[in-house]
C-alpha cells in the first residue's frame, strides 16, 4: 500500500509540475518576444547568402550554346575559345571538357528585400559559393555606406539605418551584372 501511495504522490506531483513548467515556458517566451519588440522597435536582421546557381550538361544531351557566347562575349568571354571562362564575372558559360559544358551565375539571396524608413538594419551575409565577393553597400543617392569582402565560409555583418526612402543596393563588384541585392525602403 505504501508503494502505491508513493507512486500516486509521484504521479500527482508530475501531473501538477509538468503543466506548471509548460505555462512558465509559454510565459517566458511571450515575455521574451514582447520585451525584445518594445526595447528595439526598429531593429532587424536580414540573413543573406553569397551564392550561385549552375548546371552542367553533357554535349551528348545538349549541344554547347555557342550562339550565346557569340552574341555576348562581354558577359561570357571570347567566343572563339569556349573553354575560357571570362567576361563580366556574374555569368559563366564554358566547356569544362570535350564532353561537358557548364552555365551559371552568381547572386545574393534574397535579391529583393522590403524595409521601412527608420529601421536599423543588419545584413548578416554567409559566404557559401564563390571564393570572394568584394561588395559595397550604397544608399538611394549612391553614397557608399560600407564595404565588405565576403569569403567562402565567412559570416559578415553590415549595419546601417535606413534613413532614406528609396533603394539601397548591396553590390558585388566581382560578379556583375547579376550579383546585387536591392533593399526597397518604404515610407512608414
Ligand atoms: Cu560576388
């Protein structure tokens, strides 16, 4: 009987304690988010990746698109040497071997961001693909606010106050015209 009483007491204690912990947990979460919001009303972190999208294709499946190299040597490199990857840096399209070609472009993700005037914004940028990305942040008047070199495996932060309505740009100088993120700052 004593054992049963002990077990019953244990079960009763658990039955009371577990919901109490649950309620405290919910209250703590609610307090946490409330206090953060009220202390820092205009602060915001935006998470970006420096990355690329690409594809490889065998010439047995799809012929090398030489016409694209012919039409845009400034973007892809010399049309007469499809093995050389050159041009603007943002795009690439070249033969990797006699049997295969590769196409792709570099970018920041996300590429378009909406923000509001007065927000204190931190960009947290992870270098995922591409060795390095020498980038600048400019405001809607073209004024340079900051610069950073995002290296593969690095996590970099840039902070600014969006005090002008308009479009702020994070521009990678190594990979144009494709690697720019536009931060559209709207009036509140
Ligand atoms: Cu880049």
